[in-house]
C-alpha cells in the first residue's frame, strides 16, 4: 500500500522551496497538448487534474477551454497553487477515494501519479466512478522500458537514486497500467511521448547531466521502433 503520510511529508517539504514543475514551460505546453489530443478530451468539459501539485497543468487545461479542477494530497502544494491561480478550483483529496460524485466529470487527467501507487486498481476504479459514460481519462508516467528511467529510478538498477523521489515511486510497465484500466471497465489504449526537456531534477549531480539528457531525448526516441522505449507511457481510454 502507498504510504500516504510519507507522500504528504515529501511534497509539503518540497513546496517550501520549489513548485515541483520539473519540465520547461515549452515541454509542459507540449505535454498537455499531446495528452488532450491523444485522449480526445473536448474543450468546455469538466476535467479533473489528479495529482495537480502546484497547479501548472490545471492552469494549462483552463487556458485550453476546460472547466478544470485540480486535486492533490499535499496541502502545502495546494496553497501554492491557490496563490498562483486564484481563479481556479483546487481540492485536497486522495485519488483512491475521490471527493466527487458519480459521473461528475467529462474527463480525468492523471498527472504523473500512477507510478506513486504500488497498486493502482483502486485509483482506476475511482476514475471510472467519477466519469460520465463516454468520459475519457489520460495518464502519463515514467516508462520502465526507457533506459534512463530504468537506470536512474528503478530500485533493481545498480545506479538507482532515491534523491528527489518518495519511497512509493517506480517507473511503470505500459502493459500493466493498461491492464488495470481495462479491468476497471475502460476501453484502453497506450501511447508514448519523449522530447520533454527537464528544467530541474532534485539531484545536483544529475542536474549537471540535464543538457546531455535533454539533447539525447530530443532525437533518440523519434524512430517508430524506439517509441515504446520513450521516457513516458501515456495510458488513455473511454468509459464504456
């Protein structure tokens, strides 16, 4: 089970010094555009941004015409979000027990949160519950098949670093995430995305290598046969 106390402590502490938006502004915009286009979310709809953190993606959804609500477990990050985006709605809550009515949303975006859940089935069930029939979800998470994500963030790697992550985190396997949402009742699909430039990582040593990583990521996973090894898995689907 996820240790929620440690999750909250980690992100509350991080909120005192940084907004935890690890991507550059251009990468954040590209990612949200890709997620919206891939999932088929229609502007104007009610979209829940789960794991919203400081509200960066919630704001980007709002700018694209969605009625966006952000949800996060960390009260400190939500304080930061409300200061930055006072016109938006932010709710404190747990993705495994969402404080929303059945069928309340047209869409759900899971902002890099599934890889924090040792067992995401409860989250998938809650996403299914709060979506209307025909509603859509989209999730992105670090890909275990990506060599950089595996070497740096998987505990079985000899180069694993625990700096800047919680005990719950691990890269995901695309097939396993898709299976969880399919079992919850969704018609589910898988995609991949790379070329998202980082502006920040917690490890000062890894930060020195960011320019090299960003440069490699822009071209290494472009060929079709390399896409399943892209840094991020995108899981999306429709409530039947």
